[in-house]
C-alpha cells in the first residue's frame, strides 16, 4: 500500500527536472548574444568599459568609480572590497566583471550561486592588463575595439620607452602611503611601469606588491627621484617631509614630487598616459623640448643615473 | 629575614641600566641596512647617508622604543596593582582604544594638517597624534564616570567599563576599516598594531620627558601600591587613602598610555608580560618592581623593534606583532620553569 | 576617665538594609572586649566602622578625637586590624607582609630601616611565625597565615588591636594559641583589644567583657557570666544550651543541647 506514493513521486520528479532544464535553456536561448547589462566591480574595469565604448551598457559601478565623469552618475553597487550582493542582483546584470587580485573571486562564487554570470580578469602584470582589455572587448562582442585600445596603449608605452632609452636607469621610490611609508614592491604592473619609465624601483626585489619601508632603507638605497602618489588626499609640499634626510639624492636635488593622479595606480586604459607622466618625473631631461634645433630627447644621453 | 634593601635596589637597577645602554647601542647599530660606523662618525654633520641612517632613521626610533617600552611596562605594573588582577594590562582601561580611534579619525579626515612648527630638522609633526591624545582623554573621562560608585573607583567596575568600552571602540574601528580605501587601511593597521617609525627628535624628547615624569611620580607611590594589592580594606587599615590613590593611578596611567598610543599606536603585550617576568625575577615589592619593569620594558621593546625591522627586510613589521609573537611563548616558558619557586634574588 | 574607644548612637545601613541601630559603648585603654552575636548581627560591620573602612551615623571617638579627624596614616598607627582571612593574588613572603605593617612609619621612597626590621622580627617572634618568614603567604596553612596577619598588625605598633573572627579558619590547637596570644599581648603590652568572636566558649574563657549584639542592637554588655545564660543564648541564637562553670569555677561554658 505504501509503495503507491513512491511510484507516483518518481515520474513526477523526472518530469519536473525536464521542465526545469527546458526553462533554463529557454532563458539562455532568448538572451542576447552579448551581455547588455554589465556591472563593474572595479574602477579600472569601469574605465576600460568606457574606453571600449561600452559605457552605455553599464548598470552598476563601485563608489570609487570616478572616471570618466559619466561613471559618477551610474548606480552604485558598493565598494571595491565589499560590493553589495543585493544591489548587484537588483540591477539584473547579464555579466559582472571583477578582478582576481581582490575579494572578488569569493564574491563571484556567491553570485554564481544566485545565477549571475561573473567574469574575472587578472591585472597583476602589464601583459595581464592588456590581455584583460582584449578579453573584455571579446566578451562584449567587439574584439576590434579591444585591439585598437591595446595598440594605442602599446604605442604610448613604446614612445616612452624610446624617449628614456638613452638615459641610464635611475633609482626611484614610488610611495603610496606616508605614515607609514608604503612603497610599491615587486611583481606588479606599477613596478613594471617604473622600469619602463627608466627608473629602478628601490623596493623592486621585494616579493610583495606593497610593503612598509623603514626610513633607513630608503636612505641606503639613495633614490634620485621620490614620487608620492596616492588616491584622494591632498598632500602639500611632500619635499618638506623629507627635508631632514638630505643625504638622499632626491632630497638634495629637490626631486621629490607629488603625483596626484591614479592613472598609474589603476590597472586600466590610462596607464599609458600615466607612464608618460611618471617618466617625465623620473627623466625630465629626456622630455625637455628641443632648444636651438637639437633633436628632442638628445639631452638624455649624458645624464647621470 | 630576606627583605628589600638598598643593596638589592642598586644591584638590580644598575644591571638593568647597563643592559639598557648596551641595548640602545646595539639596536642602533643593527638593521636591514649595513652601516659603516666610521663614515657615520667622520662627517656627522654633513649630508652623510650613514650618519643619517644612524641618527635620523634609527636612533630616534630606538630611543622612542625605550621610552614607550618602559612606560607601557610601568603602567602595566600599576594597573595590575590597581585592579588587583595579575592579568591587567594597559589595553584594558579603554584609553588605548580611544586613542587609536582618535588617531584613525585624524588619519581619515585630516591626515595632512601639520602643526605650525618648522619641519626639516625636527621632522613633521601632524595633528594626528593630538587627535589621538584627545581621543585618549575623552575615553578616560568616559570610563572614569562609569566606574565611579559612591565617589570611589571600584576596580571591578573599572575593569568592566574598560573592557566594554574597548569592545565598542573595536567595532567602530572595524566599521571604519570597511569603508576606507586601501591606502588608508594601511594606516589603520599602524594604529592597531603599533609602530615606532618616527624621526622627529622633538617628539621623542617630549615623550621621554612626559613618561619619565609619570614614572617617577608612580615610583614614589611604590609603597602604597604594595599595600593596595593586599585588598582595598587592608590597604585602608594600613594607612592608604585608597580612594584618592585609585583616582591618581587611573589618571596618571591613562595620561601616559594616551600619550604613548598617540605617537606609536597600540603596542600590546609589553604591559602585560614585562611586569610578570620581572615579578618572577625580583619579587613583588613595587618599589623595586616599578623601576625594574620600566628598564626591562625599554630593553624588550628596543629589541622587538629591531626584529620588526630586520625579520622581513626590506619590509618592516608592525612592532606589536613581534611583541606578541615572541613575548607570549617566552612568558609561558618562564612561567613553566619558575612559577613555583622563589624569586632568583 | 578617658576611654580609648567611645561610641555613641552609632547606626549603619547597607543601602536599604539596616545593620546597626543606635549602638553605644565605650572601651577603656588596655581592656579587652569581645563582640559576640549570630551572623548578620553586625559584628563585622562594627569592626569595619571602628577602623574607618566604613562610616556610619553617630559618633565614634578614639582617644578623645572624632574618628573622622584622623588621616588614614595616622589612624594606622593607632589601630591595627586582623582580618578574618586574606586572599592576596600576588606573591609576597610572610616577612614582606609583616613589614607592610610598618608603612605608616616611614616615607614613600624610603626602604625599611633597622627599627622597622627589629619591630617586624619581634612581632613575628611573639606570634611564633619567624620560622617561616621567608616562605610565601600562599604556601602557608590557615593558622600560619593568621599568625602572620597578627604579626603584621603588631608591627604597626598600635594602641588598639581589632580582630574580626580571628579563629574562624583555625583548628583547635591554633584557636587556643591565638586566644592565649591575645591575652598575653593585653597583659604584657597593654594593648586595647576588641574582637568579633563566634566561638562563645573560648570568648568566655579569655575575654573579661562580652558585648552581645542582636539584630544590630546591644542586647547585653558585661562579664561573661552575666552575658551568657540559657535565656540570652536562647533569645539571641535561637538554640537551647546548658550553661555550666569551667574547672576554675568562674567562667561559664556552654553545652549545646540538640533537639533529639
């Protein structure tokens, strides 16, 4: 007698599975070939999307996405490390793009469980960045735009490389925090940018991408250029801070700069521009406009490391 | 009868003083960077990188470490007496939490305001430490009011208020941590785990003066501290104005802790561990325990900071991590070995 | 007559619970008085008020001066208290504990001098505790600890000695020892002794005057043979006893009569 409910249950179960599968594929089949509603989990991704011409498809960005200006008007889905799952779901995205070097992989699993499609890009090295631009372009259905953008950036990088090529490498400190002193370390794209700009990152052999540097280390490594970069806060006269350490060449020769922009801190499409701006700080003599008809950049060769 | 006499006082403090001097010299010479001592001394006033490493980067830091290590240890001793609790430490009063919060808020909202004092030779002095000290004062007043019952500071209530206040502050700090950007988060870590990286001799001198004054004042109360560990009643019956003493100790140690945390963030473990270790070595009489702990605390933090600079070179660790990491197991080992025996001297 | 201790109309209440009601008594210099009564009758509170740990309503006069006019340091040289028990969380030796009794006699930075050591030694000798002066307090037995605490009180060189149930945690031998010590101290040094006691038989044997408290009021005050009777014990303690004389014939001793 008790077998009857089980006998009924089995075919019922099978039928519901079939219906579910059909529905899922039906849903997939009716969605557009390329994602039209995109949520960006990172400012660099947002910039990339706009640069590739997909700005009109973005339906959600983080509170830190401030470039280009249009990005600020887009709906916000939370911060960089803590995007809000609810806000994201509320935007009904076709695709969410995040970066590997953050909390996004973990968040991605949660989102996928809710049926949201997530794609992650790597932005550790320069190559990664260029590849990721192309990947995003492909996912969104316009690989040519990706090609164009990466080629443009590659050209910018090459131009800078040529300019600083004659000059010897210059020991450089790129600091992203002051109290405590946080310097850019090795194995990341900013370190590569410093190298491309003709500099020698004094903390470049470190395994970590960021590290607290003690003052004595900076003194010992004697950088000729010190660049303080950072997001947001106004720092007046960084040179004053270093004044008591006059044995550092950068301090003695008054080559302590404050670089306001985050072009070189965001692994996005503006790194080419940022590279040039940094190179101008590291090797100003290579960018001096020609005087008395000399070729531009020729003042570079005789410069000291 | 074996009791504390002048000979023992001079012997113990003398030895510790010598060890301290040696530690200062050694720690100033050690670091992730090799130092050419001869060159450092030769042109000491010129822009000489070795001289700068020694005198601008390392020495102020070492001296600060001595002062703060000593101050934390001394505060630990008196707080253990005040709260009649061997587990008491400077973090318990809530003052360090308030100072950290003040410093963090200062870091977030106005990190770049500078005091109108000439920088350069003295390094920069920003408003952040002052914000931290203000936070310390406010939390001291707050905890004090909540521990006052019938005009008396009851140790039990003090402990409870301090712990609850700290928990609340920790929650606020964690909240701030979740909304600041990546670079500010580094600054937060500095406050929570402590760091001695200051270059301003003015700051170091100020802290030294402040801590030494506080220490001497507390040392004068050594005998009363002995009595108060017998229990509030017994102390009263033996002649101590306990209500006044409790107030004074609370205020003095809060002010000291507030100043220290303002400059270097919360460096934990020193105030808990050093008093215990010294108690095992020299006994529980506060007239000796206080100066001995002060000196030993300075030695300990000096070396801990050197390790913090050297362990993961070129990166430096927050010194609070080193104190906890090495201090804890060492303390357990000492307790295991010496726990049941008499003091060594 | 200038009494050492003069108490007039003393009342005390813990928040809402009244403990002492309108107590008046006086103790002459060099006399002994035992405060007896069941738990909660106010004995310990009485001792605490006398040592200025608590402060009640009414007048407490010591050596002709109101107790409130004394600074604590000054008071510690006049009155010494031996508490019921001592729970100390810190490691001190017996000698260190006794020397703390000398705190009222020297300045803040000063270390103990020869006189302090001599007084401490003498105090420990008279309480027979010198042999374990270098052992830690927490290593000692209850009786040994008690002797150390008495030595500490003696080291204060007081005129008045207050004790709060000094034999509470002691075995018979040590109980007797403590009472004999008290009698000796009273005779040899002329110490005024006021003690809260719970053992009525020993109180009767050693204390020439007993003050019986009942619910915070003085019920009887006088020599043991007047204070301890079947009637008074029945009314204050609520138990039945038979009162006999001790072998010397003078002091009353109680035999408890259980109800089957």
